């Protein structure tokens, strides 16, 4: 299976990238501000949350606008990919029913689109770090394995959601509720460990998105090293999800056309 997966990635990689570029162009077609919306959208949400939680609720986190923007950027990537994966095959019925290709290629295309937007947002993070004169250390390099784990974990989860989304009609509605709960437990705009002293450390370590966001903040803002043990743990879990998800799709993808 691994050999087949690697061969398919090599074969369909260019197709997924070209499809992602087409989707990005279609998103801004006819818009007066075009690609500027990719900057304005996360920036506006950051300003709103900074005002509400930084001034109204008087949050004491250092470099709070950057703190929030990192959380929003990573959560947005995770959230959009998961929600988009549930109905991905049904929304691509015209292609799926006519041409064969591994169905996770659709998911790859979706992830390239959201990855590009995330990189734009991280470009803004770099600018904000310079404006706030945040000290930079070698620990900033940890952002690379953290992003890799986030991508692998998101891809693994999305494979299962894409598969079961074909058969379970209400999965999208259930997912919205679950993700909303996870959002508030992830600490996008507050420090989980400080606000929930009793359960905060456990929530921060065993919620993978919260752990990765915290690790990114530590490496970029505070010059600290993420916890290696849990970094390796979530890397292993992410790889396992990817393997099982790909296996599930290879095994069941021939029945998708009948179901949709």
C-alpha cells in the first residue's frame, strides 16, 4: 500500500497543485480586492479578538495580537480542511463518476489551497513579530516540524471524514458542533493552563491542535522549546491516522460512485 501511495502521489501531485491554483483564482475572480482578501480576512478576525479579549476581558498574555494571530491561523487551516472534507466527494460527483484517481487527491487539492492561505497569514505573523520587536532564537526552527505534524494530523482526520461523509448524511452538522467545542477548548484567545489550572495542562497536551498551537507560540514568541515527548507522540499518531485513512480510501473508494 505504501508503494502504491508514493507512486500515486508522484503521478497526481502536479494535478493537485494545478487544481489548487485554479480554485484560488476562482475564489477572487470578480472581486475588487482580489488576493488582498486572503490578508484582510484573518487580519480582521485578529483585530476583533484582540479588542474583545485583550481590552474588554483584559488578557495579560505578552504580545497578545501575535498570540491570537498564530492561534487563529493554525485553527483556520485545521477547521477548514476538516469541514471541507466531509462533502468533498459528493461535491465532486461529476469528476469522481467519470475519471478514476485516488480520491484523497481531492483532499490534497483542498489542503494546498488552505496551506497557501496559512502561509500568507504566517507572512503577516513575521511582519507583526518585527513590528513588536519580538526576540528571535534558534527555537524558531521548531515551527517546521510543528507545521508538518499539523498537516499530517489534519490529512489523516480528513481522510476518515471524507470517507464517512459519503455514507452519513448528518456528519457535517455533527462536525460543526464538535469543532465548535474543540475551538473553545483549544485556547485560541486565552492560555488554557492559566484559565483552567486544574485541567489546563492535560487539555493542552492531549488536544493535538492546542498542543501544536502552544508549541508554535513557544517557538516563535517566547523562544522556548516545545515538549519533545508529546511532539513525537502526536507525530506518531498523525502518521498512524494517515496510513489508516489512506488504507480505508483505497479499500472503499470503488463504492463511492454507487453511494453518491
